[in-house]
């Protein structure tokens, strides 16, 4: 079913129009990461109300607004002009205008520009309003199935230079916590090889083209990544998010031989969860550690 821009704007106003939208405020608006339907109705309404829209790339911002049937003054604010552009936007805020900021995709000021503008607006006493929505990092975490991790560290893109890049990756691999990395298509094979060499047994979830037509999500040991990518030329195309799963603690890793034997025997006859529960009851070993061991053995 096709929805006209006017119908979409009306639906957005009906859903979000009753909320407060203070004048002279900066609205940090999350935009689609692939699928246009990633955009929330609240984001649509904020963009419709905005007096000006600041964009990481005005061409991308203009295309989004055209989809919504909107025509707004656009201001370029990107990594190379953020300080200068912020000054002009502060003048708009001081005049009582509502300013929306959008990056090319996803939530601004996380890996993309926007943090300087947000800090400047807040320091000048202007209200900064988050308009949440799509985030490729959170989307990847939601489908990673990282049962050990209890939090995560956002790494984003590694440094492009060789020495700095190797040091940054080594630092991530040295941590037991869940790590979220971004990667471009021309570097994904090199990153996969580095992960396979640096932590072959570590589980990795690779997400490609999230929310787009050819979205791919695959979880495997890092040692398998290079071969998996090489098996299909399409697998190295697009934008990537990688989740390095958390590692078990030292206490969890030191499972007694008796517990491992019990787990092995039970897994031959029972479903995984039931086998883990009984192995934990029989041996007294931590259930979480046994579950991770069972997942590893099941492959």
C-alpha cells in the first residue's frame, strides 16, 4: 500500500503532535540506516516542524525530505566544518528557531558528526532533544545472541593507518567485554583475517547491509570469517557492523573435567538447554559457563 507524503505527515502529527516541542531547541534526529521505514513518526513530525535542518550531507538530507514531501532550509554540518557551522546554527537557536540535525544514516553524534553541535548548543543554554530511532550498533547487538555479555563497548571504525589500526584491534581483542565495530567494504576482508589470526575462537556476529534488501547476519568463530566472506563475492559488499562477543570470565572457563564429561554425555540424548541444566545440577558447575561450552560444541 502506497502512503502519500501528506498522509504520512498527518499520521505523524496525530501520533506526535500532542508532545511538547519547545522553540529554540536542537532536535537530534535518528534517520534510516537502510530501509526508509526505519524513520519514526516522531522524527517525521519533528522534521516537518523544523525551521531548518542541518545535515551531514545536504544531498542525503534533501533526498530524505523529498520522500516526506518537505522543503526546508538545509545547512551542511560535517566532520570538516562542524565548529564553524555550529556557530551559525546557534544564532538560529537564539532567534527561537527549531533546528533538526540529521546524519547520513542512523543516530547522529555517535560515530557520525553532531557531538560538537550538541555540546555547543547545551553550553549556550539551548534545549537539546533526542529523537531516537535506528542505530546500526544496537540493531547488530539485538541479533548477535551474545549470551555472555552484560554490556558493550562501542568502538566504531578502527584507525585506517596500519600501526594505529593494529593497536586498536589488539586493545579490543584483549577485553572480555562485548565490542561493536564498524567496517567499510574495502577493509572487511583484512579485518576478518586479523580477527581470525588474533582471536580464532572468539565468536563474532557479522551484520551486513542492516535493514536493506540484502541484509545478512551471520555468527561464527573468528577463524571462519575469511572463508565465509570468500565463499560469495556479494558478502564483501555494503556496510558492516561486527559484534565481538564477550568472553567468559576466568572462573567460568575453568570447568572441571567431570562437568565437561557429563555435558558431553547428556548432549547426545537431550536438547541443549535440558542437557545444560542437568549437567549443572549433577556437577555443581556454573550453568552459564556450561551453556557457552554447549554452544561451542554444537558449533
